[in-house]
């Protein structure tokens, strides 16, 4: 029997690649997007594509209902994936900007996950895979907002994994480092909306580093991998009899995991400040 998988954030990057790759592995993939136009494009690529916008509770409810209506009320797996970045110093980050990124990167994921759990409990099995980040393990200057959402996701998912340990539902975190995507470009409107860098006490640092990294394409990161690297770990998380609790993707994530285990916070800070 064909297994069913709902993936969010499929308009580009990791979600788009995962939809294609998991369909090629025989899964029936529901490739959700936030924008209806992207849903239309995915349908033209042969996918069933419900509209799910993490900031819109009605779309979460209706999108999941659309999936369950054609599966007979079952769903084997959920891959929470859609998110965006909001670069800027924490002191320049308005609370409203933090609220907005949490709505997309965290609260919406929680809402969809809560609605999926009763379905999986009723059928006695399921996989919930959360696309976290190396920034859920260690944080970097200028990435406080995004890192906060991923640290929150890590804690919530760890608790959920323990709570569901006897249910037949597995909760898994995937933690990519640099992966080819549009996250830099997609973060620009949020930066321009919320960060008043010109009046910041850190203006010189913005001009010296962040603005160049944000607005200038510098080509691939030295450790950057294609989205297929994430799909490889996703496939194991979905298909292994006993999936791991965490899957690292890219060399920086492995390094971050080692640093966090072996070094003091002060030492890690010194290392990360060199990367500012």
C-alpha cells in the first residue's frame, strides 16, 4: 500500500526537492505551499498541493482536511519544513518582528502537528519530521530571531518525542547547515520591514558585513550541499524501522554538534565571533 506524506513549504528549496525525491521513492506526496500560485505550479508538476500557510489557522485546518478527504482519513507522515529568516541584531529586532517569525517558523508548525497527531494515534503509527537547523544547536551573530525559533522547535520536539514514545508515532529532527535554497533572498523583505539598521548602534557592523552577505550573492558556501542531501536523511527518517532522533546534514552541523558537547560556552563564543 502506498504511504502518504504531507510536506509543507514546497515552493522551492528543500521542500520542492523533497516532494520530487520522495515521490520517486514511491510515496504519495501532498506538496503544500503558502501561495496559491505555487500550489498551481506544483499541481502542474503532478502533485496534489493543498494550500497551507502557517500564519493562517484556517488554511492549516482546511489544507489538512483536503489531504484526509482523499486518503480516507489517514496520513503516514508529516514533514514540517516552511520557514524564513529575519537577520539583524537582537537589540534592533522589534518584538513584532519576533512574533511574526515565530508565527511562521514555530506556532504554525505546532498547530499543524497538533492536528495531525490524533490522526496518527487513531491509526496507531506515524512519523513527524521537523526540519530544524544547525542554528537550533548553536547560534550566530545576526541570526537571533531565526535561531530562537529553531531552539524552541528543538525543545518542543524533544518533549513531544518523549510523550509519544508508546504511541507508534516517531518524532524526528533534521538539522541542516548550508543547503542551496532561497532563504537569503526570501529574508530580505523581512529585514527591510523590521530592521532599522541605519539608526542602529551597530550600523558600522551592518555596513561592514551583514548587508554585503544579505544583498550580494557570493556563490555557494564552501560546505553547501544540494537539497537532495536533506532528502537522503528524510528518507531514512521516514522509512527506517527505528529512525534516529536527530539527523545532521552538512559538515558545519556535525562540527556544531561536537563543539556543543565538548567545549565550554565561552570557548564556543570565541570561535563563533571570528565568523561574524
